[in-house]
C-alpha cells in the first residue's frame, strides 16, 4: 500500500507565492497589491497625475517591468523603493505587483528610499533639498558623502540644501511649480527680509529669472553696504537702543563721536507726525 509522500511541497507553496521568479540571485515575488504599504519616510511629496496615468496605461499593456523593493513587516510588506510604480499599478487595476524582498533595517530602508528618489530626474527641488538635508541630519553624512552616494557634485548638493533657507511660502511655490529652481537660487542672493516680496512680484508680474536678477543684484549690494555700515558704527548701539525704545521705530547712527548723522524710519504721514510730536515734546521738556 502506497503511503502518501511527506515533505515540504505544501509548505513551500505557502511560503513562495504563485508567480515567484528566481533570477540572478534575486527572488522576485508577485505580492498582493493590498498587502504592500508606502514607506513612511518616502521623500517624494508630490506625484504628477499625468505621468502616473501614462505609466498606468503602460502597465495595463506590459505589466510592471521593474520590480519594486520591499521588506516584510507585521502587516505585510513595507515599500522601500518604487512608490511611483506602486501608485500607477493600483491606478491600472493590478491585483499584484512584482517585488524584490530584502531584510532591510529601519536605517537602510530610509537611506535607500532617499537615495533611490534622488537618483531620479523628476524629483521637485524642495523634495530633493529636503532629502539631502535628511541624509545629513538623520545619518550624519557630510555633503561629500551625500554627493558620492547620489552621483552629484558636492557643490550641487550644497546649493540645493541652501534652498531650504527660503521662506515657507516660497518653498510652497517652488514645490507646486509656480517658480523655477532658477528663480529660487536668484532669491537666495537677496536679503532675507526682501525674499518674500520679490517672490510675490515674480508671481504677480510673471517675472523671468533674468528680470529678478536685475532687481536682486542692486538690492543685495545695498544690503551688504548697510550691514557693513551698521557693523562699523555699532559703538552707538546703546544710544540706538534708547532712541528705538523711545520712538518705536528703527533708528541708525552713522559717524564718530565727534560727527555723524541719525536716520529715523517712518512709514506714513501719520507715523511722521507721531514722531514729530514725540521729538518736539522731548525738546520742550
């Protein structure tokens, strides 16, 4: 009497999903698309709807050509790299997606997600700058190390990271495409207090990078001169502080203890009259 064969056949079927392919030392698994979840540290915050729709149409015809990268977690699988492909596959109505499964640590998963996105050409400038910044802060990488990992020059990395110094409204405009990276780099040359006004001028008047350069260059030059003058004559700081406290506006003093001048800011006719009343009352007293 033949006894039923005992072995691992049934167990292997459970462990290795249908459609699994072994190639070049890698295991590519067709994962149930509802069991794979986005990477919480995904650096990309915006996805172009038209591009996703185009990729979805391609997937309908040819499937997902390049597998996504994932790791296992208690709820199923966590995506490490390939969120654009995952979104497009869902849009295409796919029920499974090919994936390479590897046992990544939290740190490795975050690094790979950042690097994979940085190597793409369509990452928006703010997300790119933020990704560089995260590699620097979270993993203590120098700009040289970041540049080597993503195949960029150190100066490119440094200049992109500077974009994050711009006001939040400007970064929102850059992220949404209202201004270009060229506009943003030009705004960085302007004094910080002028950047938001200049950005709004770009939007309202549809200014080109060249247009804004013609505005920024003299403003930046004047700002440097102003800071130099203020630094040079800071011997009057105590007097300046007293006058500003008394008059409620910005005051500058230029010159030496023997000779100089005082500048007092006002912002309207009423403000000028207010200052005159304060000064004349002091003189009468």
